C-alpha cells in the first residue's frame, strides 16, 4: 500500500490462464497478460530493479530459486 500512496508505478504480470480465474489487484498501474509462467517470470525479472520473496507456497519458492539461478548465471544481473 505504501508504494501506491507514494506515487510509485506498480505493474502486474499474469498468465492468460490465471487471468481467467483470478482478479488482478485493483491498484495496479498496469497489468500485462502473457502466455506462460516462464514468460511471466522472465517479464517480471525484466521489469524489476530487485526481487524479494514474501511467504508463500511451492510456487513462490520456485520463482525465488529460478531468479537466484538466473543471477548466478548472469542472465539478470540486476537481481
């Protein structure tokens, strides 16, 4: 919430399949809909200055460890 109050731009990235069954956050500045989870994670990394991981499930772990691997391989050095 502090991001929006401070005037920050917040972009969401979601797959077509998830977009059909989930409601996007109402305060997003923009929402990008992509085809696959891999494309989603790649796009989030491209848009990000940094990545943090908040409590979640197995999917959250998978996203975090993929970002960590990309960083170690130099694919996204800004992570």
